[in-house]
């Protein structure tokens, strides 16, 4: 039985808007905060929001030391490193380009799943998807424009998406045995990320700080509330109601929202090859996420091997 649209569509839309607006929030937050401070601020706010959600649910998570070690390793790849790299990248490229490059994350996930999980080798169609995605990234960046090529910003952003790919793969390997739900796992991930990011933010803090801009503070709070905590809980709700395939289609909506906000709010310019490259990347993502059909052996053949 198909779930009614109203049971999951509002949560899906909130997720897409929250993640799509994250690039706008990062851009504004950078007016007063360093990249590592943006990363620390968002995970602290995210951890607080998730802790409040656990209190409302009256759930007290229980993790072993081994569990916390696994979560910390996943957090390093999923939130510590990329949450610093993305603001660093946005100091050199527009929020639009950052969001379009971020759409390549499923390509990295498919690649690292094939490399790190032996029994999930990539099919031919998935390999083709990865190749098309790589071509799309080249078009997206305008690789032929040597003088205007945003090498540093693009490298930082692609490194962040590669970290997401590693983190997503590690979460499948290391977190499947942990019985806690997504809110508890996300809360632990954000709390451990804050512990790891605090020394980095402290060391990189400017010695003579100017007064904080109100817009930057509000943007950082919004980034933590919507883009780092609340959206994750809603995303898992969509997964439970209609499945991972429909939930994963948020990948196609996020860059559209980020591009709209970049043009309308930040007055950024969009080159012709950025949307063209994004379409090619998303086509590669669609192919890379396709699973090969499982062929069921005939009953006679099955019996002969018994």
C-alpha cells in the first residue's frame, strides 16, 4: 500500500529547503566567523537541538565505548572535516557553485562503497554513472576556462563531498550494529564533532575580532537548527514512510533551492555551464545509485546445489 503524500511530502520539502539554504547561511555566517567557527557553531547548536528532541521523546541513549569510537570515526568524515572544508571553499566560490558541487556526493558514496565494501561491487551501469558524473563536474566547473578556473575552491568542495562519501560508507559498516535510533546517533555524532572541532576553532580564532554581525549570528543559529539537526530527523521519517529511494531524491532538489537563494538573496551570477554541468552530474548520480537486478535462480537449479 502506497503511503499518502501528505504523510511524507511536508517533511521532504522541509529537508530540501533546510539543506538548500545551508549554503546561504554559511555565506552569511562567514561575515563574522572563521570556517572552523562556523563548523563548531553549527554542530553545537545541532547537538543542543537533538538533545532537546531526545528529552521530548523521553529517551536516554546508551552507547558503549566501542559504539562511541565508531560514531567518532564516522563523525570525523561526515561532519568534522567537511563542515570546515565547505566554508573554506565558499570563501573562494559562490554558494551556487558550492551547492552544485555538493550534489556529487552520491557519486563519491557509490565509489567508496564499491571500494570499501567487498560484496557490493559496482555494476557496469554504476561505473558509467561515475564516469558521467566526473564529466559533469568538469563541465560544471568550466574546465576549459583555464584563467577563470576556481581550482582552490573546487578542490576544497570536492574534498568535502569525498569525505561525505567516506563517512556514508563507514556509517554503513560501523553503525549498523548500534541499536539506537537516528536522533540519538545524530546527537552523539554532533556532540563528538563539537569536541573534535573546539581545539581547531580555538587555534584559528582571530586575535583582534571585530563586533559580530547580527545577521551572521542568526545565520549560524539557523544553520545549526535546520541544516544540521532538525532536517536529519525529518529525513529519516521520509525514509521510514516511503523508502530510501524517494528520500534520496532530495539530492535533486537541494541545488535548485540553493541556486534560487544564491541568485535572489545573494545576487550571485549563474554561468550557462553550471546548470548544464549540474544536470550531467545528477544524471550520473541517478545511474550510480541504480542497483543491479537480482536474478532468482530456477527452482530446479537451486535444488541441484543443495
